[in-house]
C-alpha cells in the first residue's frame, strides 16, 4: 500500500513519479558524427558494469532459484542448499536515478501508515441478450490530495481489469505489472459461473489492485486512478480514448519486427536476469504441478475416509459386544475428517494461489524482458542506419549530413529511452524478488505449521481413544480378579 510518508516523498519528486518522463532519465552527453555512446560496437548505457551490490554471477542467480529435483515423482522438491528463502542472498542494486532512490526509500520504509485502501467484493451476475458476465464492486478509501473525495465505489468487470493491465504495460513497459487471473477456464476445472470460481477470481482481482496500490510508481498512474474512481459512463468514454486501430496495428507490426530482429548484445546484468527468469519459471511451474497433484490426492483421501465413519456405525448395530468401541472409532474418524478438511482449506487458500500467482509472474517477467529488448533493438537499428549512411559515399554530402542529423537526434532520444527502461527494470526487479521471497516463504511456512497442527490433532484423537480402551481393559481385568 502507499504510505502517507511515501506520498509526501513522492510529491517532492514531481514529474519523477512516472518512469516514462524523459527528463528523469536523460543524461547530458556530447555527440559527434562518430558512433554515439550506446551505439553498436560502443558502450551502451544499458551495458555499464554492474553497480555495487548487484548480482554479478549467473551461477549465483541459479543457486538462488528454487532448488528442485527435476524428477516430478519426487515430492522432496527442495534441496538442503536451496537459498531462495535466504533474505540476505540478494543484494539490492544501488539507485541510479532520482526515481530509483525514491523507490528504494519507499521500499525500506517500515511505517504501517497507508493512504490507499482498496476492497473488491460483492460479485454480481449480469445477463444481456448478447452475453452474461460478472461485475465486482470496488471500494476505494484514500487520504491522497489528488483524489476528489476520500471514498469511491464503482463496479468493474473482468475486461475492465484487463484494460487497466494493458494501459499499465503501455505506460511502463519495463515495470513488473502484477498478474491477472486467467481469462479462460482450464479443462476439468470448475464452471465459469460456479460460486467457488467467482470467489477465487474475486480474491485474485483484489490482490491485483492492491499489488498496484503497493507499487511506488504504478500507484500514481492516472489510468489506475480513473479505474478506481470513474463512474460507468465516464469510464466507458475514457476507455474509448487512445490510439486508433491502424496505429495499434502499426505498433504491433513494429514490435514483431523488432522482436524477430532481436538484440545483438544484451548487457550482462540482463543476461543474468533472463537466466534467473528461465530457471525460476521451470521450478515454480513444477511446484505448481506438484501442489495441484497433492491437493487432488488429498481430496480423494478425504472422500474415502468420510465413508469409514458411517460404515463403523452400521457395523456397531450388528456387533453388540463391540458397539461402543466401533462408535468410538467412528467418532475418531469424524474428527480426523474435520481436521483434514480444515488443513485442505488452508492448502487451497494459502499455498495454491500464491504458487500459481508466481507461475503467472514468470510469464510476465518474460514479457517484460522482451519489451526491454525491443527498446534496445530499436536503438541498435538506428545506430546501424547512421553507420550505413556515413559509409555510403554515393549519396550527396548535404543529403548524408541532413539525414545523419535526424538519425543522431533519434538515437539520442532512444538512448534516453533505453536508459530509462533499464533503470526502471533494475529497480523493480529487486523489489519483486524481495516480495517473491517473502510471499513464498510465508506460504510454505504457514502450510508447514498447518500440517504440524493437523498431525497433532489426529494423534491426540487416536491416543485418547487408545487410552480409554486401555483403561477399560484394566477395569475389566480388575473385576475378573475380584
């Protein structure tokens, strides 16, 4: 969540709230007719040596990724040397821009004061002649001065959340935007309008908005503010604004062309980052798969165990001498069933959503890295064009000079854009890793505590039954002696 102290600090930053502002990232540099700094064959701003405290070895990155056994049948997925949960295993990057410094201060601020509270609740079904959809109520309470009121209430559907995510990615291409729950239902899962599914999606949408509100940059995004405050007609009008269809198609074609072209030399720190993402994606997907399998087997075990209680009750009706004992066994089974249901509820609500959210995060990280590469590829293509113009002696000198001036200006702007994108990603990367470690550590720790409590409860239940049986046998033996 944003904090009152943070809001004051961010206010002093002025335009620096938005990473897209060129003024924040622009560095004064002298340019000549030679290859500009950051050009092909030169030292790019993105290719500077890693800053103090940054990760400098891909081997270290790999060691910090979830250390799992590749054999999916082996449920002991963590090795003894796994260091993902070591909070000191990652050293934060030193801030390289005013905004990076703001982000760092925000991240280290331990104050519990908040100035933006968001709640997603009360899903409501809507049926029209064309479609059926669900809307969710969003209540926002805030003390920020840029809001017209201290409380807002709006209703939004899933497509509106999707629009917000796309706008955030458009405005901040190298920031790590929180994931949305999947739009389509996986085969074999619950129905689209099943109550359990709607509730699961509501929780995910609630987390999505609060993740954005927590972010030191995204929380001040204008589209985010409009999403939280605009009434239906106003919001619908705002969504229609923006680039036209042809412009969007042109941007898509350009992005595809740049992605096909690729980058010639990705800076080392981003190579290490990309290696981390690939390994993390493999491991978190494996954990997700194993967790889902464990939950499924636990559900089958519970369904089978529920049958034994009634069976023992029926059995007691035909065994007069064993009736009390059989009823006691049925009671113990019933208590164990309730304990198992409670444990599985914690498993499905606390662990599974966290693991799956980071599966989605792994996909987002890959997309962020791809967008960063596209920005660098655009710069590289301009540098190559300038080099080609200078080398082409057949063109008139005046024409070559004028085209070179235009390309040099474009290169300067792209250098600033690359530097801004790199600084944004580096700052957000450290923040995301810290959150990831905390979330996964907390999820597995809580699950371990739930398991311990579950086994203690079941053990106490059966020990109590055995103790009562022992005492009964001792009493019967004493009576026989008398």
